[in-house]
C-alpha cells in the first residue's frame, strides 16, 4: 500500500488550463497514486486539453463566475457518480484565479472596482461556493485544498490587487473549516507556492523578471517546480495529513529567509 493511501479514491480538480497548470500537476500526482480524478474546467477548449492529458478522466465545464454554473456542475458530477459509494468524493482541489491585467501594470490605488470585485468572485468566493454546493458529495472526512501565494504581505507592484484577494482566500479556510465542523471532519488547507512557471503567471506584467529574481533568491539557486507544489497539495488531500486543518503551507524552497542573499546584495550595491 502506498504511504498516501489514496488508491481508488475520487477527487474533483478545478482549474486545469493546460499542461503547465498547477491543477494539471496535481491531477498527474493523484493519478500516479491510483486515484480517480474528475476535472472541472472553464471552457470546451480546456476540455480538449483534459482529454489529451488525462484520457481516462472525465471533464466537466464550469465558469465559476456564475454561481449557477457551480450548482449545475455539482449536479452533473453527482449524476456521473451515480449510486457508487453513495456518490461521495474524497477531496476537492480549487486551483482557480483570475485578474484583469489588460491595462498593464497600475498602481494599487488605481485598482478598478469592477476588476477587484470580479477577481474576488472568481479567485476567492468560488471556493466558498464550491464548498457549499459540494458539501453533500464530500466524504465525512474529506479534504479541500486551494492554491494561494507564498506571501500576501509582499507588495509586488506587478501582482497588484491579487495579493489582498489571496489574503481573503487564506482567511476563508478557517471559517469554512469551522462551519463544516458542525456536521463533518472535512479539512480546508492551502498550498502557497513561490513563483512558478505557469501559463497563468505569464499573463502577469513583469512576471518573468520576478521569476528570475526568485531563482537567485531561493537557497538552492533553482526555481520552484510546479510538481513540488502539487506534491504538497496531494499530501494535504490524503488522510496522512489528517491533523492539518486551516493551514496555509508555504512551498518556496526557502526563498523567504534569503532576501539578503550575498550574491543579490553585491549585484545591487556593487
């Protein structure tokens, strides 16, 4: 038996876009461990990507910006599961975020209200809504894992208003876990990776420069991989992490302790 013991267990993964997505890496880890993965993606084009990457996994479409879509996909997945094991799933992965950077890099105080509220809805409230509408499908001791960022206190100009939204996502974990504790032992945790090379991050203005800086600031002088973030998420989904609840697990390969790296300082002031 595998250490994680998730063989034949069922997980719903929200957010795969392509092979570089964190959701894709998590799905592959789960499949490697013998788990069954149900993908939920935003568009028909992304369904095609799922079929290429996970030919054995079903895929459903759901644009979480409209809560009615979450209810609809919940019903579709319940129908797909049928009566088997009471139609239960063992965990949910929420790997969804969106910000409108179409106007390029803007000072935080110029954030448009519509952009901010849309990002809150898609990137944060969607987790609350998914948890609410999927609660009857979740196993009594299930696990919900979301993907956030390594710190919401670092005021990076190019990440802008998404950091406060990710802070709201982090805070939501404890409130969801508390309310679910009234009727279950479902755990809510987050994986907080450092900078990753994904297609989503490529849309952030100036991200490549930040990524190259991170590569130098990390203790090992090698960038964090998407698989490393995914491995942590899969552990949190498993019963081996049963004692971990309401936590945001930082996965940054030690970058947070190394901002005064000698090489970086010398290049800056030399």
